């Protein structure tokens, strides 16, 4: 549905941007949209100190309940079906490895131990994590 990025600066200013998402369930698709939003918000700030960054996925739909966009390939702006298929296959393989061998076995980006000590589940105010979220 939608990916939202919000940035709070040390001086109190807040920036926000949203982007509509094509039907997807793979990390590279979301990271490409997030990168575009990041460039849109942060590039004009020329190094202003950031206090907080928030990323939200909205209007999520259950797997198998979504009708793909019939005309997506006609616009030329979306990824090709072949590229999207490879990306989805990679994301599914990463999910299977992380489920089998523990959270953070395979990552895109920085290893969680670099800069922080724990990447596991946190208990939020509105839900209790599932047992598999505590796998480390």
C-alpha cells in the first residue's frame, strides 16, 4: 500500500514523505522505495543532525488476497516481472534461512552487532511478539 518515512532533526524540525507501493513482499523492492524517499528528505538538509528516523508500512494486505496490477508492465516505471520474480525468490530464500537458523542469519545491510547489542524482538504497547520473533 504505502511506505512512509519520517525524520526528526535535533533542532526540532520534522520531515515526512510517503510513497505508494506496488504489490510486493520482497525487501529489495521496499529498500528501493525507501532509498528514494531518503534522498528526497535528507539530501536538501546538507548534514543537519538527525535525532530520529521512522519507517512505516501501511495498507498491508494478506498474501494471496491481492490482485496484481494488470497494467503495471505497461508504464515502464515498475520493475520487470523477471526482476521482481528474482527479487522475491531471494527474499523468500532469506526468510527460510532466517527461520531455520535464527534471526539475522542472512541480512541486507549492516550486521546488527555493529553499533548495538541486540536485534531481537521488543515488546510493544499494542501487541505481544510471536515466539519466533525471539529467535536469535
